[in-house]
C-alpha cells in the first residue's frame, strides 16, 4: 500500500479497494463459526485484524505467550495458507490502515457495516457486529467523525471477547455492547472473581473433542454452537474446543489450554450420555 496521508480520503468502497488492494475490511459469515449464526437467523459482521504485534502494532494488550501460540488467527483457512500467506498479509495491511489512516479506515468500516446491516434486514435477519475478531483493541477507539460505533449504530448489538478486565466498565455506558472475558492461562483469579459475581461469563479453551459439564464448579456451555455470546446466560464458562493451528502445539504444556485430565473438570459419564439419547 504505497500511499500518503493526503491521498487517503475515503470516497466509496470500490475506491477504497482499488486504493489499498484489499478486497474488504470485514464481512458477514466469513468463518465457519460465525456462519453458524445464520442458522439462528442472524448475520454477524466481523473484523479480523493481525493479532498481538504481528503488524508492528500491539492489538492484544493482555495476551499471554501461550494464547499467542494457540491463537485462532492461525486456524481455519489461514492454517493452510502457509505458502502465499495472503490472509496474514491482508490482516497486517488492515491493521496498519487502522493505526496510520484511522479516518479513512473508519469511513470504510462504517460503509461496510451499513451495507451488511441493510442486506441482513432486507432478508428479515437480525444483525450484529463483532469488531475484535482476532484483536482486543479498546472498542471506543472505533470512532467515525468523533462518534463511537456503538452510538452510531445504537440499534445494533455489538459483542467481543476480551482479556482486559477493566473493559467491563464500558457495559454501563453502552447497552448494545456485550463482553465475554477470556482466560489467558495466567488470569484464573480474575476469571473466578467475575464468575462468582454471576454477572459475566468466561471463555476457556479445552483440550479434546468433548467439553466438560463443569470446571472449577461452574457450568460449562458449548461455545462452538454459535458465536453470538450475548445470547448466553451469565455466570457460566464458555467452553471452546482447541482448534489445530499452523504450529504444532504441545497442549499438555500450554497453560492457555485446559487439559482433559484436569482435576477441576467434570465430564459426563459415557453411560449417562448413551442413556440420554
């Protein structure tokens, strides 16, 4: 992207694509998990940026080395895009665009959200937005003409996962924003504190193909059924099955991933599972 600040003036989505060489900033149902929302008559627009400091800008301030290693950024289509690395290159370009040409980026983002919202509503579908797909940026930084996205689209539900505990303070100001706290491998006390209050939920990654029914005494729900976390009950653990990424990971030595033999996990007995069927 060989541009200067003076030339980065947003005029239209087609002009932005031509100027940057990018096909889009975000999109609807761009991953298998996000696409599951369609089964619930919901279209979710999601923005994927380059995680951690991959772009030279740190977008995940509380990320641990272990969660970086197992980051979902390297799963799905990106897991096999090793040779050309086109997906990561595009995400890096988008991230740099956000930090270096914010006004242009936000004008483009708003236009995409408006378009996706119109298309969803014209089909009689609900519409939601997840602005931090593979990032954990302070959401109020997403402003257009001085107005935060939550206010600009006050009839749209926004939701995110975050490892920044203090960000939950935003919920009292923005009723159309929902947060799920994320376990990093090093913030268990914060996770348990939030769960004990019953006014939040925590996402945790578990090893194996089967999720426990409870962990640390708290109910575990299946977080892979859909991504719209704001639909979940409070005071529960959102269980996510570990997804294979590019790098080979020793799950038994990664504190971000809860091992199957954890003494704090309770699994449904196989006989009970068969009987329930």
